[in-house]
C-alpha cells in the first residue's frame, strides 16, 4: 500500500509518530518513563519511529500497543512533520 499524499516524504532520519489518546471523559493518556531509562520519571505521549514498510497511522497504532498495551480501532491523524 502506498502512502497517501498528505504524509511527508521520509527523510534521512525516518518518520516518527506519536499518539494523543483522549478518553470519553476528556482525560489524555500520558506514559511515565521507568527508572533507569533516559529521562526517567518524565511523562510522554506514546510514539516512536515508523517502520520502513508501514504507514504513519499504522506505526502510531503499533507504538501505542507496544508502549501502553492498548489496542485501538480508529485513529485520526492530526498532523505530520518531517524529521
């Protein structure tokens, strides 16, 4: 499947995706970095690098599942920025 035109081209350093997950009650999902990791104790949005063979929306869904254990259906892209 080819990437839709609204996604920026992949740059030398790749493409990253982050997830801004909002619950029905308006709370957002933030994760906290574990002890011993870079920036331990800091809060962050789930996300990371998009694999070479996946679309950014699929990379966002995968990163959300890997980092939080949550599996979601619909994700709505809100922006894209080349690195």
